[in-house]
């Protein structure tokens, strides 16, 4: 099974093309606030960028925290999201060990679903779909 990884962030210029592609292609919105991948500065304009993305935990703490079953464990890691079941409580975001679930102004959660639709939009080949290594998240810590 493949999951999204930001493997070459030393090449990133902070253009947010991946975030905008996710928002547009996956969520049908035109705002990086509605993306499952977020790019942020790693400490200043000259120090580079970091990608904040779901690690594909197994078991997924966000799925365990969801009171309605809107988040469910995806076979092989990560989660499936059924937005019609979401009550916007934010418990999924609070449970995520790496802050990879983003809540918009109305409380709608956005998380990477490891679809890979953002990958072709990165102009510097910073992100890729990779085979998921075998690991288990224990006590909120994910070993990747």
C-alpha cells in the first residue's frame, strides 16, 4: 500500500501547489485551508519549508477518537473520511499525534487521504507516493 511522503523538502520553494491541488482536486475548493497537506516555513524565509501530512498511523488515533465513525481505519494505515457523518466536534484533530488534521473556520476537518493527486503538481518533485513501511503507533508516537 502506498502513502504520501514528503521525501525531498530541501527542494521545496513554498509555492503551495500541492496544497492547492489537494483542495481543488480532492475537496473541490479553491483554498489551501481546505487541503490535506500543509506547507509551512521551518523557521524563516531562508531556512526552508516543512510538509505537515498524515503519517498513515495504524491504528489511527483520529479514527479511535471520532464519536460518529466519520473517520475509520483504512486497511494498511491512514483513514477513510465520511464527511456526512462528521459533527465537527474536532476530536479527530485533537487526537492526531502530528497535527495533520486541519479544521476550517466552521470546524470541518481536512486530512490527507493518501490519494496522490497532489504529487504531479509539485514543481520540484518534493513529495511522492511510497510503499508504507511496517510500523505501529504506540502512545501517540508514530515510528516511520
